């Protein structure tokens, strides 16, 4: 696309009208994701006391491990923000470096979550044990699957940036995946606060 179609007064990812529309469309998509997670939270809160004589929150939740997961994921949000800062300064090398760190932190988070689930199952807290555990695993598993998808999506964006360079189109794609990543961090804050901390304080 030629320069006359670019509004260079705007950040790189907003310079083309098509990219601005795409970013707006992604915010609309996130509204659907909010509805999905709101439904899962509502289901969890409805069923959290339906333990069928099985383990309750205080029996399985360990604050130390959850704090580590939280620190790792929130740190990844910070490094993602640094990557966006470098994108807007046209520093592709630093942008890619910080985003790779972001994805590695995301992978670390997923690893901790898988280990957490394995520990729970080993302790007898399985998906069919109770309605509480079913709702818990589905909520946490849905979030974990979204993080895993974000990692794969981020890898594909890195490949495009290496092949095509930093252009308004690749900047828009990178910005969209960063919005998605921050969204998942916000969802995790709600999980940490209302599922883990709320469960431990009961």
C-alpha cells in the first residue's frame, strides 16, 4: 500500500484504515470472550460448594504455587508492554526479544498449571469427583487453553515479523495478539482473587 493511504501521525498499527477496523473488530470479539468467561465464573460460583464429600478448596489449593503462577503471568504482561513500546519505536530486534521472553513466561505458566492439575489428580481431586471440581477444571482449563493458543499465535506472528519485517500490517497483528495476552492476564487476576484467595478464606 502506498504512503498516501497511511496516516503517519498515528501509531504504526493504526496507520491504515483497514487495520483500525480490524483492531476494533477484535475488541468486539473480546466481548464474546468476556461472556464466555463470565459464564464459566458464574457456573463455578454456583457449584463451588457442591463437593459431594470430596476435597474442598482448602484441601487442595496451595497459595505458594498460585502466587508463582500469578507472578509469572503478570510479568509476561509487563514484558509484552515493553515489546509494544519497542514496536512503536521501530526497534524490531528489541521488540522480538521481549516478546520471546513473554511467550517463554507464558509457557512457564502453562507448565506450572499442568503440574498443579497433576498434583490435584494425584490427591484424588479429579474432574468427575464433584461438581465443584468439574467447574474448577473447566474454568482453569479454558484459561490455560487460551494461554496455549496465545503462545502458538505469538510464534506465528514472530515468524511473520522475521519474514516480512515491521510494517503497518505486521504491527497490527502484533498489537492484536498483545491485547489478547493482556486480556488473559486480567482473567487470571479474577481467577486468582475470587477462586483461589476466595476459596482459601472460606
